[in-house]
């Protein structure tokens, strides 16, 4: 595991739509995406987006949170190790925000499931073009 410190994070985007009718049955699904950018001075910036939504009708229930985290690398670990480590540092915060938001909205709390990033492939892109 890479030696990385989380300097701080902030919510850059948040949206919540709850139009579920009491008689409506629904199935929630989720997705999570994470991108990490590297700077020359050992600083990294990660963007994590997590969504929970009604699988059959996303417009009736959808919760989306985007976090931006700033990190500093303390060693020269490979970038894919740094990616995994920064993900693991930021992920508990987005989970807590999702649960807090649903509790504050007076709906049953949603506990975003853990994701084992160690079993996932990390795709590296050098200087991606902006669209």
C-alpha cells in the first residue's frame, strides 16, 4: 500500500430526488467512479462520484454525490498503488455523506456497499484530451 495522506476533501456536487410513492415498489442500485490526477510535486487530486437510484425509474429516486479529495504522496509507489490507496482513504467519507443525507431527508438510511478496489483493474491515461 502506498504511503499517502489525505489533506482534505469537499463535496463538489450533490443532488437528491425522492419522488417515490408509498405504494410503489422499487429496487435500488448503485455505481461509483473514481479518477485521480497526479501533479509533479507529489500532490494528487481525486474525484469520486457515487450514485444510488431506482433501477426501474431513476427519475423517481436518485442520489448523487461527488467528492474531491486532495492528497500528498510520501513515497514513490507505483501510480496504480497510489490510486487504490487514495480511493480507500476517500471512500468512507462518501459513504458517510450518503447515509447522512438520507437520514436528514427523513427516509430510511442508505448504506452504500463496500467496493473491493483491490480486485478491480486500474486504467491509467496520460494527458487525456478534454472534450
